[in-house]
C-alpha cells in the first residue's frame, strides 16, 4: 500500500481494522461522508497515500439512484455534486469512475474538477447498456457543465 499514489475504490474499513470490525463498530448504521472522513485521513496517514477516492450511492429504487464521490488529497476533501440517475445498466460503472478519475488526474485537472469529471463518467455509464462507457471526454464535460439542462447531447 505504501507504493500506491492514488487509491480508488478500496473500502478503508477493511484495511484499517482487523476485518474492519473495530472501525465498523464506530460508525452509525447509515454512515455519512462526514463519518468516513476521519477513516480516510487515518488510511492516508498510515499508508502515506497521496489521494483516495470513494463513490457513494443512495438507492431510491431498484432503477433510480443518487450518486456522488469524494476525493481526498491528504489535506482537503473534494465532494462531487450529487447526480440522480435512472439505471439502464450498472455493469462497468465503477470502472468508468476509475478511468474518469485517472484520466482527469493525468490531465492535471484541479481536484474538484477531477472528482466531478469522474462522477460524470460514473453517472452517465449507468445510462448506457453494456460493460463499456463509450462517451468521449467532451460528452462528459458537456454533462458536467449542463447537468440541469435535462438533456444529454451525443
């Protein structure tokens, strides 16, 4: 873990405690982002991880979710805007988030823009059938900049 610069998608609870038990016992039944922040800080301190990103999902129904993500650079937390999606296919959504975050970080996006871009990839993949997100970076940017327009241009 000491060699990991960007940790994505790991459940820090499993790494910090013995099978996560001691950490999980400290969390409420429905943990919030605020509940995770000290755990993320401890993870980054213990493993000297530069950045850690996590996704969050609120299930409204079987096919409707609210999605957002959190990125920590060790000093600050950056939370994406929450996006409500109608799910066509969840397969590949996590991979889409990871690739969106990696792309945005190697493209030197500011941290807030990076987590917003990755969340856009994550959200829009839910609207596509199949395992792959075939949208372009321009498609994701358009979505991020016009989330309230209720339309996706493809």
